């Protein structure tokens, strides 16, 4: 986003008069969620002053700031005390979906004995996010974060990625039981030097934790660049 985020974090960029993050918040409120924890870092005060304690929306909002360690894994840690012993829904602050997606997630998670739920979509370039593999019950078997072309070739050669089969792209919205924090605490930096949430997913699978998958078949927008932001503003997405 370059100059657009010099004085505000990307989730606070406006879309049709409201910050991206406010669109996310109101969508979650429509599903019945009433307690929120927002993790901030860059220009944290902008987020905190806009949302306050949540009373404007009739909900409770608390905040925590990410420390010096980078990555999606460490970004979750400040919420551990807030979560306590309850499952929680986690979304990145730049992913827009319809409220029905959140309802579908809650229903899928409640329909089995799961330690987590991972949303996926198809048709995206998995090299920019991650590719996920599922069993016959659409439970997670393996995650490969931002695979290179060479890794994709290897996945095809070894039968993980089959001709004509969808390449399931990580959609950036999850549900987790608190056990995820045990795996986050053991994370090591990835080759990119970041603590990846997807590495915690991998260790959960290795430990025998069941993680359900859910395809987002409806609207899914990753607000990754000014072009996408412009399309949203014009109502094209």
C-alpha cells in the first residue's frame, strides 16, 4: 500500500466510508459474536481511538500490541489471556467476506470434535499465501507456506498435488481451540525470518489435532494492493 499506510495501518484504510476493519467487525457482530480482541502494531493508536471499548456497536473490545517478533504466529500471542479456555475465531485485518462465511465456520466447527478450522479458497496463486491438503473428510493433512515453483513441481511429482485437483489457498480466517497457543509458543523463525501461524497448524496436525477445512465459495477479498482497494471503493468486488 506504500504511502497509503504511512500514517495508518492497512486495516484502517477506508472502503466506502468505513475502515476495512470496521466492515469485518460488523460482519462478525451479525453472527452473534460480542467479545473482540484486536491485535495492533503499526500506528496502533489509530485503531484504538476509532474502536474504543466497542460500546458504539454494543460489544466489548480489548486491545493488545504485538511485540518486536514478526509474523502471523506471534501476532496471536497477545490474545492468549483474553481467550482463556474458550474457542475463538481469528481473522486477518485485511480479509473481507460475507457474514454468512463466519456463520458457516461456526457451524462446521460445532459439527465435530476439532481443535481448529481453516478456511480456504481456490483460484488464487498459492505462491503468495499457502497451499493446503485435506483428507476425505476435508480435515487438514499438510500445509506448505508460500511454495516456490520447485516445491510445487515436487508436490506434483510426489502425488500431493494431483492433475485437475484444486490447489486450496489459505483464506486467512480460522477458528482455534486454546491448544493452538501451546504450538505457537514453540514456533521457530521460518526461512523468511518470521514466526508463521501455518507452522503451528503443521505441528498441530503432527500432534494428532483435528483441523477442519471449509471452502469459502462466496465473496472473498484480500485487500492486498491499491488496485483492490479501488475496486472495493467502486463496488466492483
